[in-house]
C-alpha cells in the first residue's frame, strides 16, 4: 500500500525514502540486489524522471552490474530486467529520458558487455517504448552498435538489426568490411539490387532460401525484410522455427 501511495505522488524523493525504509526492515541475508537498486537510485539524476522511470533506470543499472560481474556466467543469457521494471517504464509519463538512458548505454557499450543485443533484449525496450518514432530511432542506434560488434566479421550475424529498421545503406558499409567470410561481398551486391522491382525481389528471396539451406538463419530472416514490401511473415517464421530467441522476433 505504501508503494502505491509513493507512485501516485510521482516523486523520486519519496520513492527513495520508501526503499530506504524497506531495506532497513530486511534481514541482512535477504538484501541481495536490493542494495544495488538503492545505490543506483541514489546516483541517478532524477529531476527529469518520474517515479516509474526511476524504478526502470535503477534496475537497468543493476542489469549493467550483472554484465560487469558475470559476463561469462552460464545463466547470463537468460537474465532480464524483469516484468516489474518493464511495467514501470511502460507506465512512465516521461519516456523520452528513459529512451535516452538506454540509447546512451547501447552507444557507449563498456568492454565487459559481450553482445549488444543481449543487453537490449534483457532491457526489453520493445515492450515499453510507446511511440513508433522513438522505437525506430532506438533501432537505428542498436543497428549502429551491432555493426561495430561485427566490424570485419560476418555481417549476416547482425544484418537483421539493419533490415528491420530500413538501414540498408549502413548495412552495405558493414558488409564491405567482411574479412572472414564470402557473405560480405555477396550481401553488398544483393543490397544494390533494385528491391522495388519484381526481379530484384525474386533475387533477394532466392538468396534468402539459399541461406536457409546453409543454416544461416539470421541472415535469411534479415533478407526477407529487404524488399520494398518487407516479407515480415516469412522473416518471423524463420526466427520462430530456427532461432531460440523469442525476444528477437518480438523486437522485429
């Protein structure tokens, strides 16, 4: 009940006071991550965030600490920011600073964070960003960060982050850096095809099926989004059947 009152008041100061009182009443052995949440709250410039936003950002900081402390842990890929924090972000009336916080974290990814997508999937922006424009802008930032992860390597591993938000020119640049596979040069030529023409679309679809036969599932799914009229159903079917990541399908 006290928590409900705090959230209705919509003030970060009252939220901090409530958490402090809550922590003071806990057994020492039960504190765990609660101390991390409180510490994060105390170090956040909260003037532009409402109470719901502060809850989300605090848990985002805790998630970042997990990346720093246990990036190689077996359970690491199964982490998430949690439904309570996601709901708080969804209910926030000031989502713009939340998007900025998450975007900044993605763009300035510390070295200890392995996969950019792992961090984004765990913070679940696709579940709480309400404005299409904000989600599309964030998707562009994620594509750029994922491209840095794949620089000089196989572009098919990250192509879907570009094709789902229409950043095909940027994907061509990343594909041209490929020094490990033959897919980069082929992808550059394919992206230069006129996807607005029937013949161009047929070539793209043919190559998507070729990638399926080679078990390059992420690349195949990405190609289905290249035509002027993206083949979303086909893309999602590939992800559903062959990629054990429901969060990625929902994000796309």
